C-alpha cells in the first residue's frame, strides 16, 4: 500500500531546512566580519629611554652633604694655564665669535650668543666691562662639593673646575642669578637651551661620579621629556 505523507509534515521539514540554511549563512557572515580595531593587540612597544635618561638613572641619588670647609680654593687657586693661555680665555675663544685677542692670548673683543638668555652680547675686555660675560661652572662648585667633590683629591677638583665640559661663557647677570643652584631651583630662562643644559650637567656628573638629589633628578627628568634622543657631550 503506497504511503502518502501529510502535507503539513512536509511543510514542517522544509521550514526546518530553510531555517538551518539561514542560520548557517548568518553564522558564516558573522565569522567573516573584521575584528574591531580596539580588540587588536598593539604591535608597537613604548619608546626606549633616551641616552640622557639612561645616564641620569645611572647617577647615584643621595641627599646633600654638609657644606663644611667649602671654598673656591678647594678647586684650585683660579684658572690654570696651558701654553700661556688661561682657561677663561680658552673658553672665551671657544664660545665667542668675531674675537680679537692680544699677544697674551687674552680675548679683547667678541660677540657671545648667550645660551642662557638667547641674547647677543658684545664683549669688551676691561675692568668695567669684562663681567658682562662670565665663565659659568655648569655644575656649580658648591653644588659639586656637597655631592661628591669633597671626596676627590685636590688635583681632581682642580681638573674639574677647569674642564671645558664643565664651563660655558654666559651672560654675567644670568650667571649671578644662577649662583649655586642645581636644576631643581634654577634653569636657563632660554627654554630652547634647557635640554642641552641638563644633558651637559648629566655628562659632568657622570664623568666625575657626582650624585644628584631626588628633587634635582625629578627636575632634570621633567626637562628630558621634551628632549630628542641625543648623546651626552664629551
């Protein structure tokens, strides 16, 4: 006897097949959608610390030692001379332009593009005019004394005070304003020079194994966040 299935049964089967097909197509469509950007793991890492930051982190961090027994004479009795030319005039010849000097290796006139203020200063040697341009110890001698220099030999301290790395020809008034300050309490008014300034301080302190205070390190680190990755001066 031939069996004829009911129409309703066939319709139910066909509807089920259609639903399954729709589900499969929908699933395949969902699986093929691109993953949202926010769920993609980042492929780049944070920038590596700059050379100056690495060097700063290598400096010892300590509090200031007492200033007991400090005097300028602890770093030698004035400028040393090499082949008849004293350190002050060596630095003036290095840092000034359009210089005129005499037979004693003394700079008579010149022009300083002052790094601390950004202004041009016409230098003229004389008892009333020479102080317009002064030679600054980038790391003040008093600061150095309280951060390791008192542990040096007298010869080493004299070398420190006459090291061209440690010296800059600058505006006299700015140098007087700076006085014995470290980076925590004084930075050059010329903001464009601050990176070079603190990086030079790091280089000096690294060369002579001087330490920094917490506040000083924080101030230098803040400046370095704005600086390109450049090598320390030698």
